[in-house]
C-alpha cells in the first residue's frame, strides 16, 4: 500500500522550489520542498547524513541517512 503525501513527489523532473534527495538502502528518490531546509527536524537528518556520507556523491544527489518509513514520518510532520 502506498501513501501519497502532499509536498512529497517522486518524479524525474524537479519543479522550481523543490529538490531531490535519495533515501534509504535502495536510494529511493523523493522530490521535496526547499522550505524543508529551514526546519530543525530536517536539518538534523541532513547533519546525520553529512557525518555518514559527506557531500561528495558520484550520482550528484543528496543522500539522507534513514529508512524510507522514517523519512516519510519526519517529512509528514513538516507539512
């Protein structure tokens, strides 16, 4: 069963005001609002990811260190 949350889109094209992140072991791609960058909870996820992965990625995408369920749980609180 899939849950579609407003503001979180899986897409190849990134609309203005959004950015792509790769989440979990399978690196599922999510397109999320840039406004999440100002949220302390999301900044915590980014800090953990920086510690684990750094900022240099061969795919050019930002990887988030958590499983997909946790990511969806956190981002659902930001909406």
